[in-house]
């Protein structure tokens, strides 16, 4: 990697410094910043300096340059650590996380966006629609959460005022299938009050400046933020964000994620209601309190879809249940009414933000997941949480935020500095211990049971009586007076930067922070009158009802005391740290170069302070003296055994350690590794990179070999299957032939003794192979059957049968009834059955002609039709005797029209009339 960038840009990895000193570290960091190289490695940790300008290093070309490459194969970049986390997740099916840390304004939010952009770009090469949908929702959710959870502070134009941890789930192919977002401690006090020069959350200004006139009118708003108490402080503040274009982007993102039009309207109605709440003012005449703006009350009622009178009552009165079960209404003082109004506004925004996060989670959560069908579900977590904060006025929110950073710093110390050195000792590796600053004592100062600040704070909140913030500070001074990292004016009277009964100071790992005790108790109690909860639950707006499920609790119902805000936050941070600790972590350490947001100014003292409290120098020492890679012998062997002839496919050595030694010896890495009791330790990433390169070259060969073997096995299986099929087909054909013969023999066994000689027997259907044989057999049978029939004809009927056969040949298919089933009588005109009306006349004529012409017998007589040369037909009768042929007129008593001697007739033809 050292050769990838010229030395004019400095060392791209702090491990390559000639000497590990603060001076050389800072010189290298400053040189790279001035040369436009904002990223530098410490082993696998990326140090990022906020450039305060747009840089052309995040486009498609950069993504392609880092896709699938090893960590040290390219210059330092966010994409390199993103790809390393993705490859670790995909190759080893191991959950990973990317922890982005640094103080406010160091560029954590932008870094998380670029990481998500890279992961989205390198996944789903097949462009599957459901995967693309998940990616779009994950990317668009960032835009929505920034609008509702970020704000301009004096240090940062886009400061995260909440903590965000996003888990992205991947299937076995490495494609995202869903995700989950956890949010931590939204700074809801910003809704009602901001420090000078700061703004409320972006969402309010985006709505006022980006909403159309019709939308604002429907929400009872005007487009000037200065008209509203809650946004007035930031109305004139300049920012690098364009509220109008951001509003359009957020609307589009909500639609892409899957918010319905009704849900989007409910979101903006809630924002409008909060703005109008801030403009409510209360008047007091000494006895009662009233609202000075009834119109605003009506508008708030319309926006929340609640009863106006119920809204007024909730703002001016508090419903209290007595011990006897009675319910009374206690009227607020003017101060209590203002407190209730602001608490209601803060709670409304907090519930809205929580509902938005939950709604996004419902869209991106992994659905219908079955490990058996879909394989192992792996996760990459991305943590973007508020950075360490030191303001002019530090309150409860800064206390919680800085406690969170203490926990994350302690996790970094444990995983990178402490556990790594402990692992070397455990594995028997020769190691010179590196000293580092452990902030466990500061973490215990805040969270230790019974003694920590949170415990004292909770105890004060639970104490009955008039406990004030001043009493709380006195209690802290009493219990923590001996702690080296806690002080106050009472404990250190000479420190005049602290005020009596107001300030206390904690020596955090990032520096000393002075906290103002005012408001600690109220913010920890997070008090909200139950009347507001019941009011919102009674809303006709279904979205609002979902935000306030606790509003259905009856006023008389006794409920368990809720946990305080500090305890809830502590529990969530402890759970977060446990979640991060069970994953393989990758770190991005962000540094803020100056307080002026200048792209050219490098504040040496400011950056030196951050390098010191982030423990970066100690990290370099541990990495430089330690090992970049370690892996159990069996896992190392499983991954790289194909690179050595003695271990592929299986080794015959006594232990896996001996097999690993053979792999290392063959590649000549003996001087770059050390052997622990159960793990191999590799000092240089280059050794591992060369192994990976050789493995990647061998994998296609092995895949081709496996494909060849498998294809051969498949071909042999298909061949055996085809042979079996043909054998079965042959046997089946033989069986069908034999079965056909058996069936024919069975059906025709007794046809000689049947009256019709088997004429009525139905032939069985032959198999395809016997079709021609079947036709021949049927013809043979027909000939046999005809012979049997002819044999039984008397000699006297032979001539008639032959005549019928000749008639059949001539008339078959031409005439339906041609007398085949009756005896041929020849003289049909004298037959009373055929000619009942004319037979007597013809018999008389026949006798006369017999006497006259002296013929012996009548050969044929019957009706016929004469057709002349003009194609006209006439009915006639025909009489043929052994001497003459007579043409007769049947309509005139069979008058003889013509007589022809039979000897003169040479030919005759028959024309059949159908």
C-alpha cells in the first residue's frame, strides 16, 4: 500500500511512521489534510478528517476501484473499510459492524451516508426487484431521519441530535434483505428552546419554507419561521442546507419508503400543531389562568382531530385521582401551564420521531425468513451517534451524550487495545505491553450502581418532598467528593470558573466538561401530565392514536413508576455496547480540523487534543508492534489449504498447527508470523494478501475440477438411467406383444363354433409395434371368414351370390338399399309385393307376349328411366326374356313401345339412380 501514493502525500498508514511520536503523527495528519488526502489507515482503522467541502472521491469510478479489493490494495478510504466489513461478513458468515466516532462536526453523519451508499452500490448485481426495494428504503430512510433528527448547532450545520444504529441484514448471496434502526435519546428539549445561533430540527424550517401555500394554509401556518416561538431563534440563522429542496427530497423519500398520503399528512399536521402550541400564551388574573389566543386553540384541535374543549381543559387543568378513588381537576398556575405546554410539545415531537422510525422498521424488517430455506442471515451494523459535546451551557442532554461517548471509547479500548494485548499473553506470544489510558473509571463515575451520578439522580427524583436541582448538586458533592474525575465549586473553592450551587465538572476522556445542574431533575423525570396522553389517544387520527397507546390507561388505574430518562438511556447504551461487542468491529475515527468550518485551516492544538483523547497514538503502537491478522488454525487451514500440496485436499500431519506451518513454509512467510497456542498470528497484511491472491487464482481451477467431476458423475448417472429405461422399454414391448397375442388367442379361440364365425368379436387394440401385423391378421381372418361362409352356400344359390357380389362392387357406397338381404326374383313387375297396383296388368301382358313371341322364361323385369339426347327423362318399364328385350310404357298398361331381339344386343350398361 505504501507504494500506492507518493510520499509527497505523507504516509498512508500511520503504522509506517519512522517513529511513533505525537509530533510525527500530527505532521503526517496535517500534510495529508493539506494535500487533500482526508483518509489515513491505522491498520484496519480509518482516520477521517472533515474536509468541509465536496470532494470527487465517492462516484461510480471510486466504487468500482474498491469493489472486492483487499483493505491495503488501494489508498485509504471509507470504501475500503466498508468493503472489508462486507467481505468479512460474506466470506466468513460473520456479523460485522462499523463504528463511526468523533466529536460533533467531525463528519460522522456524512461518513455513514457514504458507507450505506457503497454497500448499496456493490450488492444485488442481478438487479432483483425486491432487493432494490430494500436498498432504496435503507438509503431514503437516512434522508427522512436527518430531517426529523438533525439540527444546526454552533459547531455543525447538520448535527445529529439523536443516536442511530442501523442493522442491515444480508442473505447468503450477500444481498440486503432488510434491516432495523435503533434510535437513542432524541434531544427533544431543542423543540422548545435553542442556544443562540442554533436552530430547531430541520423538519420545521423545511415545512415552513418548502411547503406550498395551499399546504401551509390547510395547516393554519405561514411561511415565516420568525412568526413562531419555537423556530424564531433559528429563523435568521444561515445554514448550508436548502430547506426548500430538502422538503421536496423528504416528501419523495417518504413516498418511496411506503408512507401513505394520510400518514404524511398526519406527520405535517403534528409539526404544525407543535408550532401553534408554542404560540399559545396564558393570562392570569391572580385566581385563574386562561388562554389569550382562542383561535390557535381551535386550530390545534383541528390539526390533532380532538375536541377543542378537551384541548383547553388539558392545557389549563390537571386531573388527579385521590386515594379514595375520587377524581378532581386541579387548575394550573401560569408557570405550570407553560411547563405543561412545552412538555406536551416535546412529547409530541418525540413520539412522532419514534413512530417514524418504527414505521420505517416495519417496511425494511426481514419478512418470512427461514434459515433452512434462505441460509444464514448475516448483519452489518452501522453506528452513527452524536459526538462528544462541550458547549457554553452543558445540560442533561450533553451529560447523556458524553456518557454515551465514554462507553463507546471504552469499547474501543477493550477491543482494540486491551483485548488485543490480553490475547497475545493468552496465546503465549512474546509481547511488550503498551500503556494506554483506560476510561473505565469515568464510566463507573456515571453508571455505577448506588454511587454513580445516574443512581444519585434517580434517587433524588424518587425522594418525596421538595427536592431541587441545588439539593441534587449537594448530594453529588457529598457522595463523589473523593472521586478524581469529579469536582464542583464547593469541592474546589479556588476554581472561580464554577458557580456555587449551579455547576459541576467531569474530567472526561475528551476533556473537562462543566455541566449546569439546572433542569436535571425535570428532564430526568420526563414529566408529562396524563391528561395530554388521554387527549391524544382520544384523537380521531389513527396515527396519533398509535403514538400514544399509554393514553388508554384509566386515571384510577395504578401503574408502575416508569424508569427515568437517564436510566432508560443507560440501559439502551449498555444493550448497544453488548450488541457491538458480539460483532467484528471496524472503526472510522473522525477528526474535526477547526472550529471555523474552513477547508484549508488545520488547528494543530485542536486536532492534537482529539488524537490524544481518541487514543490513536496508542492504537498505532499496538498495531505496529502487534499482528494485523489472527485466526484459529483449523479456520486458517480450511481457507488456505488448497495453496499447499501437503494440505490439499486433506493433510496427514499430527495436528492442524503442523499443517499450517507447512502452508507458511511453502510460501516463505516464516519471518512474518508467530504461532500461538490455538491461533496463527500474521504480522503484515501483505502476507495475507498474497495468500488471498493465490487462493483466488486456485478457486476457478478447483471449481472447474469440481464441475468436471460433477458433470462426469451426472453424465454417468444419465447413461445408467437411459440404459435402464431402454431395458425396461424392451421388456415392456415384449410383454405388450405377448399380451396382445394372448388376448387375440383368448377372444378368437372358439370362433369356429360360433354362428357368425367370430364376426361379432371385437379385436383388441394392438401395440404400436404390431400395427402392420394386426392389419395383415385382420385381412387373413376376413378371408377365412368369407371362405367359411361361401362353403355353406348351396350350389343352386351360387349364381345369385356371384351376382350379388358383382352388384356390391358396382353399388357399394352409391345406393343405401340394393337388395343384398333378399333373394333375387328377376321378375319384379309381376311380384305383388314390389308392384301391388300394376302387377296384374303386367302378368296379363306377359302372358300375351309369351303366346305371341313364344319365349321360354323371363330373365328380368322392372321399372327404369329413359333419358333422351336432350337430357329429358321419362319413366319406362323393361322386360328381358330369353328371346327379346321389351321397352314398355307403365302408364299405359305396359304398352310395348319397342321390341329388340336379344341376339342383336351386343353390350349393355347400368346407370344407378340414387
